[in-house]
C-alpha cells in the first residue's frame, strides 16, 4: 500500500499549557498510524476540539518518516498492518535517540493476555481494544498526558540540576585556582630551607591537609644573641583558619615593637619579650581585634645562642620534644591555656638547656594524632620513637623522613589534619642554606 504521508489536522482551540507559564505543554502532537482510512477518520473525529495537533500516517514506514521530521509526543498505532506492525513501529521508535519521551498506545483487536504483555515488554505504554470508545480513548490519552507531564517535569528538573552542577563545577574550578594561590601565599609565610644563626639552625615543616590550613610555623625577632621560634595551630580547618594564621603571622613579624607582639623596648634597645608575655599579649590582641569563634594553640621557644639556654611557653599546644646528642628523647611541659578563650589567661615559662648536638622539635597535633593502621593514633610516644629512629638525620631531612613515615602509616592517604613543625638544632652544622 502506498503511503499518503502525514496529514496534519489543525484545530482552532488553543493548546493550554500543562506546566509553568511559558513552558511547552506535555502533550501537543499526536500521530495516528493505521492502514485503514476509516479508522483514522474515526480517531481524528474523537479528538476533535481537544486542542491537540493531530497527524496521521497510513503505515508504520510513513510514521517513521514523520518521526524523523518531527517527533510527536504520543503515537496511537494499529497493531496489525501490512509491512511493519505496530509493535515493530514501537520498537523502532524506542530505538530513536529522542530528547523527549514518546507515549505509545497500541490499538488492537487481540485479547490474548500473553500477546498484550509482549507488546508492553517491547516498549508500548498502553493498549486499546477495538472497537474503540471515544470516551475511553480520551481517558487513556489523558492518563498518558499525566505521565508525559511528570516525565517532562522530571526532565526539566534534571536539566536544572545538570545546569546547576555545571555552574557549581565552574565555580569550584575558580575556587580551586584561588585556593591554590592561597596555598602558595600561605607557604610563603614559612621560611624555606634551613636557617642558621651562629651555633643554632632552624628547619620548618608545613603540610596543610587541604588547599590551605590553620597551622603556621616560623621564627621571630632579629637579634644576633637570641632567637625565637614558634608553632601554632588555629582551631578548625580551611579558609577561615588560614586567614587567621595570616593575621597571626603579621603579629609576629616586623622589626619594631609596634609591628611585632614579640618585641619590646628595654634600655633603649629592642629585645624579645619573654615567651609567657608574648602569649598573654597575643591573647589580648586576639580577643580584642578578631571576632570569631576560633582560637589557637601555640608554643614559643627562645634560645640564647651563647649558652643554649631555652625558655618555652606552652599555650595548649602539644609538648615539644628534646632529643639529646645520644638520641634519647623527652617531652617538655604539658597543657597551658589556648589563646583566644579567656581574656585574662595566664601563661608560664619553662626552662631547659640544649648542649651541643641536642635539638628541640615543636610540632602540631596533626603529627601526634596521625591515625595508625591498627587503630588509635601515633601519640607523643610514637613521635619520639620516629625521632629516635632517625636521630642521625639533621635539618629539613628529618621532616622529610617523618613525612615518609606518615605516608607509610596512612597508606598514602591524605592526613586528616595539618602537619607542621619547627626543628631547633644547637651546636651542629645542618645541611641546607645558611642565612
């Protein structure tokens, strides 16, 4: 049979949108496929004044040509036709990569449940048994329209989710670039290599757990007879903590007392404040100038270069470790009030002496709280064990060895917290650049 081709049947009644204002209705175009012209006329008549755009085709092959030009929203197809059957047409339509789902109703005089089930399994959504009641036809179309509407709404929501995800990915890419720059800036706050001042050498480690972190290490003071080093850890993680570390770094830099909280005037010259006074001053400044729920821990150490005498102040930071020339280790002090919790917090000074060949390591809890494969954490005892294992490695090399150890313990996974440290060695010549 020769195909007469699609024959649009336009109606005067406007199509009412089924979704949001301005959105395309879920069901606009219906394609009727039947080799009987009479059956097509009956179906078209039943859909008169419904507002749908109705097209017709006299064969499955002609219907596929119509679909290639413009895919309808719904197809009503006779099952038995010369050439391709209605089920063949349904299977072919399902194989077309269409942007929108097509609701497919099979028209049949078959009543065998097995055959009807087979048609549904091959892609049909519904079926109507001939002779077709106009009321039942419109009812089945209305049911199909509800399903199409849900499908269109879901598709639109998925489109919005995909669009939002794409926009978020673009924003995250920009944020990642900014955070990488922020990481470079934060790392620039930490002295590179090993710094040497007379008989003392200081090396530093800073390894944020993310792009940026809340740890910071460094030195303070510009004198030639006494130097200070510090290690601090701002509570929390991420950008807020990193911004606070930048502010704290500014408070411990500069070569004048009005620029540096660690300096003061004494006998017409600039000297280092005692560590406990530095902690107390930082506490007052922090609580007066920074409105935040964050706080920080810090350990401050000052060494007299001529004698090796060290003064320490602990403010909630993990206790430093002294390693003697023979390799033995010991913890120095405990506790202390973190900075930024109490306005009138008081701090104490601890004293010790380094002999030639001794060293002092300040470190953050990211090191002592490194998770172990068998459960638990490394703890201070584990850090001491690692220092004893690598007692023969000096300067920044010790921190490299510790990083390898942590990597092995965590199976190369990212550490849950920032890791930082400052190593003060007395009376030895470490590798690295001098000042």
